[in-house]
C-alpha cells in the first residue's frame, strides 16, 4: 500500500498531503520540463512544507502541451526494503511505433507472482527490486503501436494488484487492475478543468467525479478526462491471438468475463483517512457502524457492568478510541449504550506505527500514547481499536493504564482476528508476527497475553453486512487465510 496522485492543470501542493497517511518511508514528485523529466525524491515522511519551488514548476512547464505533477508516498510490502533505491516516482523509456517515449510512473499495490513475470517477460525479479521497478523494466522492453495496446497487454497478462499513474509529455494514463483491490478516484475542482487523480479523496476541496473502475484505463490530456476502456469490454479473443504471436509472451488463456470486484477490507478498517469516500464506502460511517455492531454484541455485558457497579448513570465507565482510527468506532459504541465517551488517550508522536518497519515499530509503540491519568483512575475503561495485528502497542498501553490505577480494561476490536499474511499490498508478510495466529485464534489466550480483563472482536460477516452491496466480495484473506488464487497463481 502506497499513496499515488496526479495534480493536473493547476498545481495545488496541499493536495499532496492527501496521500501522506498511506506511506512514510519516502515521498517524491515528478513532472516534465519540455522533454526532460524532473524527479525529486526524498526519504522519510512527507512534511507539511515540501521542499519544492512552485515558480520553478510553472517556468519549467510553460511550453508543455499539458501541465501536471505526479506524486507518491511509499509503504513497502515486497522485496527487500532499500528505501534509498526504491523511492517513487520512477522514470523509464519505452517505444511506441519505434519512437522513444520517456515516462513517469507511480504504483500502489503488490504483484505477488514474480515467477510468472519472469516467464512472461524475462525480467530480473531479484528481491532487491520492488515490483514497481520490475514493472518499469517490463514497460521499457515494449515496442507497441500505441500506449493503449501496451496497457491492454499489461492488464490481460497481469491480473493484479496495481494502481498505476503513468505520465508522458502529452498524456497521463490512469490504470486500475481488474480486481480493484486498492482504491483510486478522479476528482475535480468545481467550475474548472483542474483534476486530481488520487488514492483517496480525503481532505481536498475537489469534488469526487467517480472511482476509477476495476480494469479501467483512463486518460487526462489537453481535452480533459476520458475513459479509454474497461477490462470486461475488451475483445479477449483478439488480444489472446496477438499475445500468442509475440515471441516474448507465453500466453495463458484470458478469462472472458469481468472478475469479482474485491476491494481490500483492511483499507476501510485502518488505512483510509476518516474523511475518505472510496468505492461507495463512507469511511466514517462504516467505522461508526462497526462500533455500533460491537456495542450491540455487548448488550448483556454492558447491562451486567452497570448492575455490578451500581452505576445507573454510567459514570464509572469510560469508552475511548485508540487514536486515530479507533475513535469513530468507539463513538458508535458509546452512543449505542449512552456511555460516557472521553478521549483519555492521545498520541505523543505523529504517524502510524503499523506501517513502520519492525525495528522502528518497536521503538515507537512504547512511547506512542499519553494518558489523562486523573480522569482514568478508578474507572472501567472500554478501549475500541480498529484492529489487533501484532498486539505490541495494545499490550504496552494496557500496562500503562494499569499503572494509572484503572479499575478494569475491556478491549473491543472493530475487526476480526488477523490470522494470515497479506500478499496484495499490506505489510503483513508472515504468520509468526500475528498474535491471533500464534495463539491459534484462542481469544481467551490472547486476552491473557495482552493483559486485558476481556477481549471481543467483530466477525467477518458482521463487517461485510455494514458494506454496500457492491463491496460484499471485499478481500478478507488476512481474516480467513483464504486467498484469491487468480491473483496468486496466474
């Protein structure tokens, strides 16, 4: 999972901040200066004030047929993590009708089956290269009659997982794989021809035109925005025939119907910013309803809690969300039972520990939260968190709360137990790091390990019930250990 963006026509640098939540290993921006590509990549988390001269941009792009900037924030999920060499955007050179075509590329996703890529394109799949670098190597080898033909081959041969923005001097291409695992949308400033293609719609004054459809190629150029094709509308027999004739392609049969739309459920649970709307899902509404479902499941527990503590006015119980992504669900929980909501936890550090590498994650989770000690002393605390993956942060937080002399700590998780790795763009690469896997899904044992008085999760079917009908086939592999084989064994 990364953040990708293209700001088209008028450059508004603050729009780059909309992808800040999606990666903090590195960030970068790129554009065309006449026929030359300007590339500015930086290590670390994107700052509020990006070291970029906007006047220089307008001077450089004055004679360009179109003006745009492409940006990226990186969160690595495959290959060796070598931040210095894996920053994005990256640039490449391909050939269209034997004419040299330089391009800028950014990618969000994870292409799992590298062996198949090597079979198809004889590319270097060493783990020192990111899947983005491998994609660029493949594109660099092409000599197609058009960019459209190039993207049709990529989309038919490589099922996922990828969102791509590729910029040339005269056009910007937007590609979403045919399963739509990662979010991508097109937005527009009202009453203008200023567009922004972005992973998420959060925090902008641009209006969402729509999501990029699974299997879609769209184009931005001097004429504005248009859709070039959608995967299920392609002539698959014709494409298969062309592929077989190519010496570099060993074609498998290409399916003739559009596959199920399988967006990542973990995007809605954790990664998306709270003010995002993507693929018909209002993230705030979704998380609030998850909290309400947790509360509904806890009706007898809350009733017993009030009776046991002789607390008719609920004064002794505090509901709190684990900042930031647990807060909305916690509000849903507290509203359902009319319990006192008080944000007694606050983040000491900015950023997300989940998306850090293991070494930095361990350094940060011990100092992640501050606690309002005078408020929590002697109280029963119900903590609602978005998910429980490794358990390190929550275990430390529970210990800190006990030091503050709380009466009891009950943990409620607005997601099912994470029992298996993700191979499609979330940095959960192994079973052994997952607390639910290590305890074989035994919730009593997990509760004992983290030190809480009780622990409850939502079920997969309860999460899916909250989603719109279009999203019912969301990817839930990390909760079920059942994978879409068409994204792994193609």
